C-alpha cells in the first residue's frame, strides 16, 4: 500500500470511528443505550455479511456491530420519504430565479 493509500485508509477509519461514536452517543442521549443489556438477539446470517459489515463499520465484535446497526436504524430519519411526499406541492409555474 502506498503512503497516500495508507493515509486515506487511516482517515477513513478515523471518520468511521467518529461517526460510530456520534451515533452511539445520540442513542444514549435518547435513552436507547444504557448500562443494562437485558435482551439477547440471535439469528442466522451469512458470515460474509457480518465480516463485510464489520469491515465497513470498522468494528471488531458482533455486539459492537449489532449496537451500531440497531442504533443507526432506530435513529434514522424519514427525510427521503418526506421529500418524495412533497412531490407536486410546489406550483410548476413558480419562478425559482435560476
């Protein structure tokens, strides 16, 4: 790997760690994560999917991956759906000044 490639990989990893930290902090702030881990989640999924997700998220444990993935899903906004829902709500003859 070149020096530039190594620097880009390190930067990508740092960005992922920062993003993960922010997601988990937000989940804690709204009460989704706390000290009590009182539910066990079990399922069968392809190992390649787990490894690819861990690699992409830059996490190493299954628990980290599950907490992060579930937090992202629980905190996800509905911007896309709201945007599509607004289709046609602005008159076609409005002057946008473009």
